[in-house]
């Protein structure tokens, strides 16, 4: 009976933890987790990106998330000059409950962007992504209420699992569309819609199955000049998944220290807001083919008592190899 109660409680907890996917405050710096249609949507030969997030560190390292991705163009000499075709790969790790629950993802994606005018200033793209997902629960790192005694934690509940690990894996299908356009070399605007878990994959634990709700994301942004050496970047995102939702809006100002150089050095500062949750100051530095950015979630929701206002730190790094021989690709800045 005790085992049945514990397994039932664990099953309910697992179901609740899957209400919303892992996410990044710098959604614009994690293109392949935002929309598969961003695959190959950059000016250069190839792009490598990495992201790290530690959310609610004061609550026993509740969530730590990291990604690494690479995408590149293909068939450039065999398709129309105003079209772009990209292929990408991504690895994604998400830990929760101080490492007791571990998700690992491996994805491959492709996207084709069709030019809507002769110069390629306006493009409409569609992307497709397939992901293999694996979940591992290390039961030796789990603690339960009945383990807490006057002398500390006992092993009453954890001994029931005999040190076993619970595993689940599935195949995930994701897709998205993206429109982007420009009227001059110094502005850009874009809008996209993506859906993840289209096939509603099932996770199986302790004899029960849990259907993963589709995640729909509406996102958009723009940048335009404020002067000869400054640019304003704006972006927003709305995420819907099951009964949960998330809205981020904000922007940053780019100050270009070398506006006339082929590869400029720029500083970024700004802020985003996750409505009813956090204020997210942003700092960034761009030089040569690199861009590194950092944000810090200042928690403003009722959870701030437990989190001590510390929502989480996030760091992103993007490298785009851009030789001078590459043809220009009209694309969002982020």
C-alpha cells in the first residue's frame, strides 16, 4: 500500500511538472527552441549557439537548462538567389529537482525560406524539426514527506525504489512558419508561429502514460535605426501550452562603437518583462563574429518570497562565421 501511494504521488507530481516546457528569457538567442523556421535564417556560412539558464537557484536549484546548436545553409548554388535553405542540429538538457529529474533532447531541423521579391528583402519560410527525447528520474535523489524525522531524513520511501531509475523516451515533431522583411539595410521586421509536440507524444512512468500538450508560440520583433551608430531592437513572445501561458515583451538599444567597420563592435542594454512574473535586465556585447549576452530574472510574482526575488541567471553565446564572399541574407538581428 505504501508503495502504491508513493508511486501515485510521484505520478501526479510528474504530470504537473510537464505543464510547461523549459524556456529561455533570451528566447531570441535560442532560435531552434523558439521556431524550427529559424533554421538557416542568418547572414553567414554557419551559426553555432549556446545557452545556459539557472532558474530559481535559491529553491534547491529547481531548474537548470542548457542547449547547444549548429545550423548552416545548403544548396546555395542550386536554388534561387533570393531563397535560403538551412539544416540544423541541437542538443538540449534540462535538470530539475536538484538533478533528480534529467531531460535530454537531440534534434534535427530544416527550413526553406522563399524570396517574395527579386532582391530577397521579403521572405516567407517554413521549418520542420524531429526530436528524440529521453527522461531519467534518479530515485535515490528524491525525498518525501514521510522521510523527515526529528533526526533528519530517513530512507523509508526511497528504499522502496531500491535505487532504481525511472526512464521514458519518445519522438517529438515540431514545425513553424516565419515571415521577415526589410525596407532598408538598417531595418528588419519579422513574425512567426511555431508548434512543438504536434504528435502529442506520450511519457510512460510506473505503468501510467502522460500526453505532452502541444506548445504554440507567437513571436515577432523589429529593429530600426535611432541614429548613425544606434539601433533599437524590439521583440515579444506569447506561449500557450495546456492551461499555462507566458508573455514576454521588451527591447534593447544597440550602440555601435565602430559603425563603419565591416565587422562592428556593439554594446547592448535593455530589458524584457515576463508579465506577472519577472523583470529581466539585458546586457550584450558583439564583436567580430561573436555575440555574448546575459540576463537576470528579478522575480516580481508571489513566488518572490521563496525565490528571494532571484528568478535566474541566463547566458547566451552565438558565433556566426561570415566570410566576405557570402551573399547577404535578409534576417532578424537576433
